[in-house]
C-alpha cells in the first residue's frame, strides 16, 4: 500500500513538472486515461492524481479502448468529460489493447475546456445514462430473454459500471458485477469453460460468482435479476 501511494505521489510530481514546462511553452498538458491495470488506470486513482495537478493548463484525453477494457467508459465520461480536451476513439475485442484503427475526434488538443464543452454534451447524448433505458427505478433492461441462449452471457452497463448477465446452461438467470475483484478488468462468459473469465491475468469465477482460479481474491458481487415476459431486468443493488 505504501509503495502504491508513493508511486501515485511520484506521478503527481512528474505531471506537475511537465505541466510547468508545457506552460512555459504555451502548451496544454493532456493526460491520457491509462490501461486499467497500470498505475492511475482506475478512475479513483486517476482522479486522485488529477486533483493534485493544477487544473489550469491540464486536460484529459479519454482513450475509449483503455476505458472499455476496464469496463468504466461511462464512468470515465461522467468523471473526466468536463476536463476533456482530446478523445481517442478506437475499438478492441474486450481482451487486449487492440487499438483497431479509428480517427480521434479532435485533430489536436485545444485549449482546456473548449473541446470538452463541445464534445461532452455530444457524448452524453450518444451514451445516455444507462439507468434511463431501464423500466423500474434502479433497474436496467439488460437483455431480451430470446437474445441469450442457455449457456451464454452478456456484459452491459449497470449505472456507470459494467455488469454481466448470465443465462446458465440449466436455464437460470444470474447477474454479477463484471469488474474483476483482482484489478478490475472486465470479466467475460467463456462458453467453452462454462465459467466467467478475466483475460487480464487468467482469473476464473464459477457461475455463482465464486472466485475459483487465478489471482482474484473475492467473489463477484451479485445483482438481482427480474424477468418480465421477454425482458430481463437487473437491479443495481447487490444481493446480500
Ligand atoms: S484483473 Fe487480474 S485476474 Fe482479473
């Protein structure tokens, strides 16, 4: 723990120095959202760092690929959108940082706040808060029942976090947080193993959410599933 805090503080020191060099040259320091398993790669850590770097002359580049791998794209848009000066849009297959080619929206970093003011509302329009798409308060429509055959799963946004809906091989519906309890990568349903799998460090969970292999130290928190006709809802509140 001490080493981690020490490294976060070193990150702050480095950024403050770089920002000063940028300031002397009339440039804006743009901090990119790191990969989720790296230092500062989790939203709380990045916010902690940025809170300690002067906001003036410092902006954020949201890398959609990095945030999607961590399962917190919506959360990153909410928390860092107001400081956005560059958006790097690329895609991946949810397992590695593929950076499939796509142009960024911003041709070059602009003055802090200017681009964010333009792009952030657009992003909010494109990606409306997931809760608004659900029917019951605190619940989201995770899937149509016919969409997921028995023995499959689907990652979906629950609030600002990823969750995973599982249709078990014996026909039950279950839902869990999709944030791995090791370092928060997004877990997937592995049909060939009939379990939940984290690609970052080969973490494994059974279909009750229990950690059964690899480094994850705890089970995945579970959410309540309500099936209404063809609609499968998941509530944000955790079970138990
Ligand atoms: S983040 Fe390490 S196993 Fe999931």
